[in-house]
C-alpha cells in the first residue's frame, strides 16, 4: 500500500498491470501512496501549476482508487 516498484506491481497482479501511467507525464516510479507523493512533489516544485499532468488527470475522473486495487 505504501510503495512497490514496477516489477513488484507486475508480480502482485500476475503481470496484468504495473505502476499507474499518467498521460503526458509517464509512469509513476512507485505504486501505492509513495507514487502519488512523488508526483505531488513534482507539482509543488513546478509552483503549483494547475496545468500539470497530474492535475489534468485528476480532473479527468476517479482514477486514484484504481491504483490501490
């Protein structure tokens, strides 16, 4: 739940999925909460740009819970 790398995500899901891929940004480095925290740190470093790909992805729908299932 806190973090897993790409290979651990694939192993846990039987090869069905890896870390979440944010359109126009790329794959999260970690699955779980740490993946989200790392992307939010990038958002903060960009000065809170609401055009950041994670902001666009959040506006597009409810995806976050799917990253933990």
